């Protein structure tokens, strides 16, 4: 258990709550900030990592609960073991060890992190980090659906973090 592939966030409190500044309900510049994430014990043989964050309790106005994509991040190198707070939207500026990381489109059809908003209180947010045995080529438009399709047969491990809003 001690060496399992794990994903954590120092920003999510002991009750698993996602603080307000990471949501659409924050205030001013303290709104829709991507949370910091850290991971440990990446499986041996991993060549890259991909992250998909979803509101797994999002209601579809026309029917069943359909997960809502909040954030997609691909091409995370194995030399990186964390994404700093506020990374979303700044990947080009960050450079260095983060060079090459790419944010995909969320379900608002824009790249980057878009936090939850009313009426989504009580919803569960699933952060899922995939360890991949290859670099996946997704072209210029990255979506959750394209990532999940491209990684089939390449997943060495998954680390999941749940948060509530």
C-alpha cells in the first residue's frame, strides 16, 4: 500500500472539500484557479502522464447524470511529480520542466481548468492521473474523449483523488 501510485492535493482539506477559489464561485482573481496536485510512486516503464478531472455527479438537463469534464492535461513528463496551483492557462509561460505539457478542452469547449459552479454543491470531483507506456499523439484538439480513446492499451496505472464541492 505504501508504494501504490497516488495522487494528492495539499489544497483539498481533510474532509475532501475543494476550496472556493478553485471554483467558479471564487471572487475576482481568486476564482477558477487550478488546484495544486502531487503524485507519488509512478509505475515503472511510464513514459508520460495524462490527467482527466470530471464532475462525476453533473446532471444532464435532458436525462441521466453525465460526467462533466473540468480539466484535461496531457504530455506530462515523468520528470515532473507535481502541478503547481494556478498552472492552468500558463503552461506556455511556465516552461522548464513543464515544457511540452498541453491542456485540452473541457466541456465548455475551452482549454484549461474550469471549476464547478452552482448548482453543483455536493458533487464529487474525480481527479484521475494515468501513467502511460507511451507518448500519445492527439493532434491539436485534445478532449477527454480523445484522450480516453488514445490511451487504451497504454495504461500502466491510475491514481485517483476525489474531492467534494
